[in-house]
C-alpha cells in the first residue's frame, strides 16, 4: 500500500512525502468479519479491498474483470483525492444490486457504508466536486493496464 501511495504522490502530485494511513486493527477485524460473513452467505460475490490502489484501483480492477463500466462519484467527498486514492485499511468496494439493504446491514453492525458509484456503460469515469474528473473507455483502460508493465520494464 505504501509504495502505491508514494508512486501516486510522486507521479500525480509531484511530492514524495506522506505517511501510510493509520491502522485500526479493531475496525479492520470487524469490517473483515462482516464482509467475510456476507461472502460466505452468498450475499456478496464482488469484493475488493482498498488497501492497494484505493477506490480507483479497486474499481478499475472490477471494471476490467467484469467488462462493465464504472461511474464513481467523488462529489460528496470533502477532497476527491483521498476519497479516490486513499489506501486506508478496513475499506472495501463491493458491487450489489440492492445498496440500501447492504448499507442497513452495515449500520446494524456499527460500520459505515455508502454508495460510491454505479456500474454501467463502457467507460471508467468519476465525477468530482466541480464536474467530471476523468473518463476513459474500458478498452483504453485495458490497453494501458496490459501495457504498463512491459513499458516500465523496458523503460
């Protein structure tokens, strides 16, 4: 997680500072147990933790794996960058058909849950506080994802 954050800081923000997010082991266990319980009961089939790559990384992985577009909504966040790129422990991205039911269950368990976007179309995109932040066709995202390692290794 820390490597991803420092690459993001250096490449996107031109900075190299920044400590890894604090770890709350109690919250991490509680959240992990909650998510695992939903997987074991068959209620959750699409799950990605956010500790490596943040929300953007997890959503991109899910979009590429499912070949369905993802539209994130960072407009409700005070700061779009931490919302999209934060690699905090005990955060998971899940895809469900009934978000309200899952949010209610999470709240009953004393956990926070919210809708961060929807799956639709053929783009990977996010809105932000002042409108659209980015939009990439899935085909382009796949091309970038599959070519970055050879390019990086040969660069």
